[in-house]
C-alpha cells in the first residue's frame, strides 16, 4: 500500500488523502507492462461531485473505485502507474511514485513549480495532485518514442519545434542562472562522499575515474563551456526518447517528466537530447546524429525559436553562421550531459531499487565523455 499525503494547493483538486492499495491479481510476463487491479479512494473538497455512477459506503470518502491499472516499466527513476476505467485509456490518469532516495537527485518543490509553469504555457498535461512521495497527473495519449523514431525527419522537426516552445517561455523579467554547474557539483559531491570506495576501486580505473580526476574534468568543463555564449532558457534537461510522446492524430509531440527541468544552457538541452539518440537500456553511440542530421534539426529549431521570440512567424531567416555556432555549442555541451548522467548513474547504482544496471550505464557515459572530449574540444565557434 502507498499512502500518499497530498501537498497540492489547488482548491479544486483532491484535498487530503489518496490511498492506493495495489492487489496483484495477475502478472503477464514478457510484456512491456504488468496488469494489476487497484483500489483507489478519493476524498474530494466539499461541493465537488463524485464521478458519475460511483457511490461509496466509506465514511468521509466521496467515491471508491476498483479500476484496472497498468504499470509502466520503461522508467529508471520512478514507478509509474496508469489508472483508468475505459479500456482504451481515454480517461486515464497517471500516478508516479518517486524512486528511493531520488530526493538526492531531484528538488521536488522546483519540479512542481516547473510543471505548473509548463502547464500554464500549454507544454505539459494537467497536474491533479502532488503527494509527499508522488504525483497524479493527466495521461497523454500517443506513442513514447524510441531511437528509431527520433531519427525520422518528420518527427525530429516536431521535436525541435516543441523544444523551441519550451525554450521560449520567459523568466518573468528575471535573469535566470543555469542549474548545470550547481547540479554537477552536487552530484560529484555525492559521488565523493558516499561512493568514494566504489569509484576509487583499482579494478575500474578506465571505466570510472577517481574523485580527483572527476573534479579536474568538472573544472575544465565549467571554464570552457561557460564561455561559449549559449543562452540560458527554460530547459527540459532530460529529453530521452521515452520522454517524448508523439500524437499521430494531432501531428504533434509533447514532452513528459519534468524532474530535471530548470533554467539551463540552450545548447545543453539540445546536446543532451542528441546523446539520447543512442538509447538507454541498449546504448549504441553509433546512433548519435550525423552533422547533416544535426544541422537539419537545428535549422528547424532555430526557425521556430526565432519565430516565438522575435514575433515574425513564417518570416525568419537562419544564417549559416547561426547554424554553425549552435552546432559547435551543442556538441561541446554534450560532454556535460555525459558527465552529469554518469555521476547520476553512480548514485542510482547505490540507492535505486529499479531493475537497471546503473553502474554499467555510468561506465558507458564516462567512456563516451573521454572518447568525444578531444573531438569536440577541437571544434571552433565561427568568428
């Protein structure tokens, strides 16, 4: 049983307790999900009607439902359950239960604020409730993308334009600071203080560098990348393929999972997404987009971003210099993405209960970081 105590400030939503009792009736092996029967109790505000046709014999509880649910197993940070009455999942909502010790990695208050900002600009689903250890929000129908989809020119142009929409959200007149360096220093500090015996293991010198070497790399990145002039914008910061939902009926994409969302370097968000072309569970950096593909993607992005920020829809030109500059910035910042998720993987390896080889993943990201460092360091921003 999960007892999720609500923290929502929305006066029209659930007010006190969401009690989620999972009863495992049947498990279907070999699929992408397992089906459960889930008993859910809602306690609503006074005056909010119960769901149609639903009554309750429970004191103080407006409605009680026995509903089917679907457990999604693609995520490697949290547990995610979809609850619904319609078999086509047209009325589905999602309950996300935070992974163990993920508060070390994610600021949950900031996540909530960013979720609400994105929702206000039409870039996120409805948020129904927030609990001490989870969220409840609207289910977005569509296909969660894979590495094969993000290479499709039709789809990657939609992704580029949607990222531009997020990046164009204003910071209410303030000058936001990028969260990248704070996040990297925090993760590296956790690696050094809590995992130092593991990362200094002499059997892993090539796969997992020691704390001193990692500190040196972080100092080099901060000095080098912060001088590239990449704008600071509202970024998703974790745009792996499965965090993109393609709705073929509406011919659009939406981004999900905003745990790492925050103001950051524009080029980091794009470079991080390009790294994710390689996949997560079966990583293949041979799938990293070629320069030709990147330039097509970046052209769509810049065109949309300029339309949104300069107010001239359909009449924005993208120069070769702008395109080449962003290409260089993106590929340099892709190093910071490898470094961030490698440190993240080491921390998750110690604490997470999710069935995923986090240590192997961390090693792969460090390996790619050191492989690509001399290549991208040689790239020059056009004068």
